[in-house]
C-alpha cells in the first residue's frame, strides 16, 4: 500500500512539472523555469513513467504473494489413504501407489466422512 501511495504522489508531481507554465514552487520559494521548460517536462514524464512502473510492479508482487499463501504442506493419497509431507514427495506422487496425492484440505472437503490417519 505505501508504494501505491508513493506512485500516486509521483504522478501528481510529474503532472505538476509538465503543466507548470513559468514558475515552480518548491518549499515556499518560486523558481522561474520559463527558459528550461523542456527539462522540467522531461523530468515530469520520468516521474510519471516511474510511477506507472512502480504501480504495476506492486500489483504484480501482491498477486504473487497471494498465490504463495496457499502452499500444500500435507497431502493424502486417495488410493492408499496415507498422509505425506508434500515437500518429501517427488512431484506430489505417492511412493507406494504412484498416484498423484491431494491436498489434505481439499481431500476432506470432498470426503467428509473419512478421518485423518496419522
């Protein structure tokens, strides 16, 4: 969230640089930029492009975090009913049955009558 606010601030500052006509106010002091307007326009464009990049990068990272929230910790073989630590399995395959295992949470949502065997 702070990066999104920062990117919004960069857009506002960039627009201020682009659309300022002759004077820019920086901390209560006015600077005449009429002779160097193209330089301030380029700085404004840079701020806006940086803000857009930062915005989309933040959105991309937050979507990756949401995907990583639900990693399979334990899985259950639907055939032999054994429970395994998922990180110890080779590609999620049951070593006894060579069947793909299922996340324990998903398994018990589908098979509500089964009990967890330890």
